[in-house]
């Protein structure tokens, strides 16, 4: 992994797509680094959704079991 991509991922993870686009343009981020950052962001979103779903399922099962 490109160290610049990891640094940018950490900096851009909580920004809206339009803010990321502006950042890439303003800082003239290399296309390969940008693609790697976007890939990391996509994986992060997917993982977050999976964790949220697992937590929700556990909560629902706990609530159902306690009634």
C-alpha cells in the first residue's frame, strides 16, 4: 500500500464525496493514489455497514429474548 494513500484515507474518511473531490483537485493527487484511497474508503463503508448490521441483529435478539 502506498503510504500516501493511507495518510489521505485517514484525512478524508469522514468527508463528503464532494469535499474529497475538491481536495484531490486542490492538491493534485495522483490518479493511482486517488484510486487506492477510494478503494479503502469503499471497503471502510462496507465494513462499517456489516458491523452495524451485526450489532443491530444482536440487539434485536437480546430484546426479543428478554420479553
